[in-house]
């Protein structure tokens, strides 16, 4: 079974047809729905998805509902941003010059030896020395 951590950029892109990477994110999430890999998502994902969608024009109630659904995907472990994960995120973020939230996703993936799926170029490049990092399209190329 594949172990995955999925960055909020993938969920936001799939939710908005105007977003860069919409088609690949939608195809990836279709694969997730069908294959049910083990997902390790930091609890931060719900806030990131809801706020990103509402700030870019989605109706706030729908943005919140979508974000809550992300946290309820089958085979999902929500990884609490506790002190240990915060410390690891800080260390990885400083070492690899990542934004705070990006470091949380990387630390979550590292904690479970999961692959990190993201549309964020910095995460893809800078996280690659820690865990396998792939775009949704890059991941799909490994399973077809």
C-alpha cells in the first residue's frame, strides 16, 4: 500500500477549474478515491484548504465543507501539529528554506516515510532529499 502525504495545493487545485494543475490534481484525487492509499495529512490541511478556497472566491460554507471532507477521506490519519511535529517542521524548514506550512507537510511525510505529493515547486525540489516528492502527474506516471 502506498503511503502518501498530500499538500493542500493539490486539493485546492482540484476544487477550482481555473487553478494551475487542475486536471492532474483531479486525476490524482480520482486515483486516491479508487485505490484508497494510506494518507497522512497534517491537521493544518483543513485550515489551509478552507482559507485558500474562500480567499479566492469560493462561497465560505462550501469551502469549509470541502475542507472538512478532505479530513474525512478513507484511510486517512490526521497528524496533529503537536510540539514534536512543530519542532521537526522548524528544523526541516530552516534547513531547507521552506515556508512554515510547507515544512509541516514535509515533516508529516518524513514521520511516516510517506511520499509527498504537491504542486509546490519548492517542496518538490527542497524536500526531495528527505522523502520522495512528486507532483500529482509525476505520481500517476508511477502507477500506470
